[in-house]
C-alpha cells in the first residue's frame, strides 16, 4: 500500500478528510529505523488509520547542533511507511510549517531546563511547539512516542494534560541493536570505533538497574563506574549527565524514593550526542 503524501496544508486537509474512524499518529524527523517501525506498528493497534509526519524541526536544534547534517532519507522513509501500511505521510518543508518565524511558542517550564534540557537549552520548547502544531494539523485521536526519549515523552504528557489537548499519548519501548545500543537516527554518524564506545551508555544503565534493590545511591554508583571506564576509552565518551529521576517530573529521586524511576544518561562520542535510559522500580525500604 502506498501512503498518501501531503506536502502542503491543503493536501493534508484533503487527505485528513478522507480518514474514517480513529487516526493514530507517529511524529518523526525521518531517517526511519526499526525503532520507528515499532512505533508505527503500535499506532496500527490504536487506530483505524495511521499517519506519520516527516519533518526535521529547526526550532529544537541549538546554534551549534546538527540541523544541517541531520540525516534525510525521504524515499527510504516512505518505503518503510508503505511496507507498514501507513495511510498518510505529512512531509512539510520548513516554509510550510513556519510561514513566518513564530513569536508565540510553548515553554517546557522547569522540566525543560533539567537533564537533557540543561544540556540542550531551548530544545524542549522547540519540540513542544512543533508537536502542538502537528497535533492541530493532523488532528489525531492518539499519538505514539518512543520511550527512548523519556523526557520528551514526559513533557508531551504534561503538555496534553496542562493544555487539555484531546490526544491520547502512548509510549512504545526502546528498541536496541543486538549489542545493546539504543536505535537512533544519529547512530549512522558513528564510526566503528565510536560505536564501540557508545555501547558504554547501555552498559552503564544495565549496571545501575541491576543494583536497584540496594537503593538509588547504589544505582548511581554502579552506572558511574562504567561511565568512568568510558571516559578512558579510545575514542572517549564525554559525559553530559547521569540522572536518576522521577519519570513524571524528571526531578532527581532521593535515597528514600519508592516506586518508578528512570535512569537516564547522555554523552558525546566524537561529534555525536547520544541519549539512553532504562526504567527501574524501587521497593519501599525498611528504616
């Protein structure tokens, strides 16, 4: 099945008018991989029709980030969408998405300034702004996001709740390479040697999660020990952060924390910024 490809707002409106039943939506920046395929398959379970957007959003890239070299593989992306039975692909240009530079933008608030937000100032404001625009344009009943971008997911959930956006938000689990590396469009930047170093991210997370029964301090210590090794690798991993946080607020959890948490890590290998996380559960501890 070949999806309808809409490139203008008029084409999108015409295609959306043909959708019958519930529409599930997967927003992407393209360069689709097996992780995106899993999102599309989850969307297929949620809706009678599936829409995918392909748009590299300039608002969420900082001045020294990789907007210009971000991979763009449109023909391959459409082929994957066709193979997965996607009904509609929304592929606007920046000029279509932003006819004028937007003066009114969403603010991610406090959560947008911590963890990944501290490493990439303004990133989450730009992300939320484009997601809200996409929701208005596509008008989905449900939208699917990857758990790999845990802070993004938490912020979108909060945006939907705070602003009464009538879209059901669903998460799909992180998909990993056989070596443990989380799938990302940016992985294609890595040389063979850089890829070996990048594996330390998931190794650190696994080491931390394995210590969950011993409490937050033990989790942080075990993960940091692996990251210390990564700093001595060739090439080295330059750590941006290691954070153990509440999954809803992204506030650091204390030693007495019980319940769900997310162990998140990010760093740069060569010129490539990579993120990863794993969920974990802390049981109540006796005093």
